[in-house]
C-alpha cells in the first residue's frame, strides 16, 4: 500500500469517527463529515489503483 493510500485510509477513518462524535443537534456538520468520508474513501480507492504495480515477466514458464 502506498503512502498516499494509507493517508487517505486514515483520513477516511477519522472522518467517520468525527461524524459519529458530532451531536445530533448539528445535522449539517454530520452530513459534511459523511461527505468528506466519502470523498476520502474514493481517493483511497483511486490511490490503491494508481499505486498498484504490475510486474511483466517476458519468460513464460
């Protein structure tokens, strides 16, 4: 896992925790935290895809 993917995974977890810790009297902040978690999760998946390295073995065994 690349450093950027790890960073986005941690940010996603932090945003989810914040969304659960915000009181119910602030629905706008809860919605904002959940949207932020979704964005960070999308960036995490993108970082996993981009950071994946394919090894090419020209010798077929």
